[in-house]
């Protein structure tokens, strides 16, 4: 029975942005998933593209105010943007205590 359930689960389509669908930009209300590219940023990409500044961050020089940044699901930065790099959501690392 377990094998049948496992096989069925392999054939069920999984949402491309599973896990991001609950996030919305807190200011614009735009869904972060929005059938676009949401993903964790590798450390080298964070270093190259993201700068923390007073009142928010810049990503490729575009300012994102703190009010638009949410806490992400883990200890990494996440970004949601189109292939043309239109940025619509930024998730900051969850603080570790």
C-alpha cells in the first residue's frame, strides 16, 4: 500500500513555487509566488547583489524598504523576481537565537 501511495505522489503535479504561496508583499499585496521565480539566494549572489542599508536593502541598486521585506522560512535570503529581474518580493533570513 505504501508503495502505491508513493507512486501516486510522484505522478501528482507539484506547484513550482511550493512554500512561497503564503507570502505576499506587505505593501503592494502582490503574491510573491505569482508564477514567477522565487528561490533562496546563494551566498555569493547575496554578496554580489544585495546590500543592507538603513531602512531596507538594495538589490542590484533597487531600494526595498523594510516594510516590504518579510521573514523567510529559514536562515537564508530569498528573492522573487522575473527573468528580466523585476523584483517583487524579498525575504530576509529568520533570526537565529
